[in-house]
C-alpha cells in the first residue's frame, strides 16, 4: 500500500468535510454531492481505515445528507481495485511460484473492499477457490491512518458529542479494524459458524481451506450467489424468504450465541434462488454481553409502550444520557416513528412513512446530543442493527416484528 502523500490527502479530506459541515450549519449550500464524489475518488485509491469509516457512515441512510450517502454507498460496490501487481506480490509471498500452485488466477477482482480484495482461482485439481487478499502494506500504515481518522472524527464535536465519547467510539472502531487484519481469527470464525449452522438450510457460509490460507490470504471454496443489493430486483417470494432468514439469523446470533456479525454492509451478503442467506465475510464478529442485550431490549420495550421515562431510565442504566433534563418530547417522537414496525401482524419495512419520519427527527437527535448520549460500548452493536434495518428496507421485507419481539421482551423483563 503506497504511503506517499497519505497523511496529506487524509488531512485534505478532513478539511473539505469540515468545510461542508460548517457551511451546512450556516445555512449555506454544503455541496454534499461534490464532496461525496471527491471522497469516493480519494478513498477508492487510499483504502484502509478512512474508507472503512466512510462505508460505515454510508449505512446511516437516516442521518447523512442523501447526496453524500449516495456517493459513499458506491464504496460498497464500486471501489477501485488495487493493481494486480501489488496483490500478486502478496500471493507470491504466500504460495511462491503461482503458476505451480494454481492452474489459473483471475487478475481482475470480483470484490474490492477497504482492507482487501477477492480474486477467483482454480487449483491444479480443477477446484474453484476465492482468495481474499489483504492489501500489501496495510498493517504498516494502519496506525498512521488511524491518527488521521481520529482527527476527522473530531468533526462530530460540531454535533455536541463530548470528547470522551468520541474517544470511546474511536477506540471501538480502531479495535475492530485491527481484528479484521487477523485472517486466522476469520478462519476460525468461518469454521465455527459452519459447524453451528450445519443443519440450518436457510444459511450458507463458504468453507475455508487451511492448505491455502496464511496471515494475509484467506482461501475459501467458491460459493456463488446473487449479491444482496441485486436481490432487491428478485421475486417478492425470494426476497421475503431472504428477509426472514436474515431476521432469524440475527435473533439467534444475539439471543442464543451472544455473538454478532458486525459488518452489515450489503457487499458481505448474497442469496440464491431459494432465498437462502449467504454470508461471505466474518472478519468482524463481536461478543454481546447478556446484560447489555437485556438493557437494549428494555429500551425497545419502553419505546413500544410509549414510556419516555422508561426510555430515559434504560439509557441511564446503560451508561448513556449525560446531563440534566431528559428530552422526553424527543423520546416520544422517536418511539412514535419506529412503533409502527412493532404493531401486530406483518409490517412493511419499505413503508416510506417510517424511515422518512426517522430522518426528519434526526436533526433534533443531534441537537440534543449534549444530553442524549448513546453508550459508547454499544455503538458497534447499534450501527450493525441500524445497517440491517436498511438492508430490510431495500429488500422490502415484511416481517411480524410484534411476534418476534414479544418473547425477547419477556426475557428481558424477567429479572426486573
């Protein structure tokens, strides 16, 4: 990974983003579409932590200006690949003579992400594999890039996020990136998940192949699928099976295994003609403590019950909500916006009234950030669930969330 000029370019992106935020706060044209195009071009080339942060932000469809969100979302599906010669050096380090190790390797990747890209290969035995290759030099520049990302995150102080909270958010983000560089851990996660869900016909995970894996290369048996973003155009019956499989999987992960795949962007998922959920990437798996899960369900229950004081109590019990004066009116608005999803019967996630209402109140959420502070150690969990909410929106999912949440709410209230 080329280090020349990285710091200067990252600082430049931070300055341009800060300028757009300032113009927006002054009521002037922020130029979000121009900024988004610039960020896409720069981050596609630089890769690394800044691109990962932008991909995360792109999942916040309800918070970002639409023109900016649209450009950042391209990083999930159109990011420019790293030149083959750079990738080839990593593969040579792993396998030596590539012509002897493989019958063929496609030099054009079919997936490019923030930390690596994926190339199809055929072994000498005629088996098709995919090779997930970590960008060369990434480990060397990661810590330098994170310094600049921390500076860029300080822009959130304009939104009244306290520095201590920003530091905790950054630490969680940096820790998750460092773990993504550990391909041995991802190999173990793939093995564990394949064993865990071996009898679940609604889920599929690629098989990791130990003989072809190393510190910077993860080899998996090729598992074809229809990318989740393309699944939006499939028949309704397939989309509904996919949505149900996704919902079932998230519930079992959280409430049975206390784990969660914490990278919800659509590029990590696919489906087949039967609507099975295919999960390609397990580089970000987090544990979810039972106490934290119980508290979050109590917050949801209070919102469903239109109990703003209960919402405030739940946030305080989680370590959130700083300062005096509970924003009760904001609690009521937030609860009213999301409550329709939890009414009895199937509810349509693509109902624009719901997410437009959430988008409308988000400026008031940010303006209350001096009092309304989400617990820092739930940011990754919250971001993941928010990302999957938008996956459901794009799939036009229809799920009975009332039936799904009743037993979970009962469990959360058992020890009150």
